[in-house]
């Protein structure tokens, strides 16, 4: 084994030379063979070389575990609405406070329905409700009383609301139209488009956690689709980024009592969706 030692030049061959052995920490007399030019240092006796302790391995820095947040539960699946209809033109601009909004609706002449209404039907209920029920348009009694969902259909809607553990006063109820179409005909697309911003303004003020679209007309207008209500039921959609579930109109349920079971299925879906949103 070679040694990294400094050897001074010597005057004569074979003369012992004092050599400092660094890792032996001592000076030894060692004979030098050959001429000064050929001088080599013989091997150092093993017993003068201290055992070199093998240093303990330095642990390689281990990567610190990264904080991995708990994965969030997936949001509810909101499938695209099939069979879309043409998008209506943007409605009229609306104020975003209750008093100004109600005053604007009362004075509204944005569509021909203002010519035949008795009064506008703005909406009723808790303005901070978590649930919002949206129907289509005022009927005869609503037009007379100025309140949505009155009469027998209104009483059945109240029962549906009670079935989910709430009272009528604890939800907010509105229609897509604030004025009654003559002879309770279906709303025309341009009437629904003209009135939609009032509903959007109400939604922005109430900020409910879930919407129940009550009846075919409401569902198709809110979802901008011509798909029959039978195919719209049973799924969760979104309107203004709020989950929306479709169910039958209580006036239809009064004529088709056997459909009440399916309406209850819709309300159970709405309840599940509502509770899921509460946990997020
Ligand atoms: S239905 Fe709506 S847009 Fe038409 S006049 Fe009444 S409030 Fe105005």
C-alpha cells in the first residue's frame, strides 16, 4: 500500500531516514533503498498504523413527508340537460335589494302580460330560506290574491313541504312569471325570457341551498330544454349554480293521485341533495 509521506532528499544511499507518518502520529527511522533518485519508502509496519475507525454512516436526509390534504368528496353529478332549446335573449336588469326589486316588478310592463293581470305575484316566504320552490305562473286565484300557490294546489304544495319537515313559511315560493297568462295558457318563451331576471334576482337575494322546480313548465324553462318532465325527474341539475330537482306540479297530482308516490321520490332526492350540500 502506498504512503502519502514526505521523504527528504538524502546524502547517501542506505542511510536510515526519519520519516513522519501522519496517521501513525510518530516519526520512524526507516531504511531507504537505492540511490537518492531511486529512493522509495518501504511499507510501514502494520502495527504502527492505527486502525482507522470506519465513520458511522451519515444518514441520508430522508424526504420529509408532505402534507397531503384529505381528498374532498366529489361534488354531486350535474349532467348536462339534454334536448336544449334556443337560449332566450337576456332579460331586463334588476336591482338586487328586496324593496327596489318588488317595486320594479309591480310596475313592470316588459311583456304583454302586464295588460291582462290583476296584479303581479312576486313571491312569498322566508327571504333567507334554504329551500326554494319555483312554479310556472300565477293562476286565477294567485292573480286575484297576489300570492303564488294558493287554493287546492297550494294546499297540496304545503303538504309536500311538510313532508320534508318544513312549513310553508320556512321556504321561499316564486314563479318563473310574475303575471298571469290569459286563461292559464303556457307562458310564451319571450314572456319567460323577459321575466327571468326577476327570478334570478330573487335567487341571488335568498341564496337557497336547493331549488325544487315544480311542474313541467317551470322545469323546462329553468333548464332551457324541451325534454318531457318524465325524463327530467330523478336527476340533480343546476340553475344559477344551485342544485335543482324536478317534481310534478301539485295541480297535476290532484288529478293523478297515483303519481304522489313518485313526487315523494323526487322530494327524497331533493332531501338527499340538500343534506349532501350541507356537509360540504
Ligand atoms: S310577466 Fe314578468 S316581464 Fe311580463 S309584465 Fe309581468 S313582471 Fe313584467
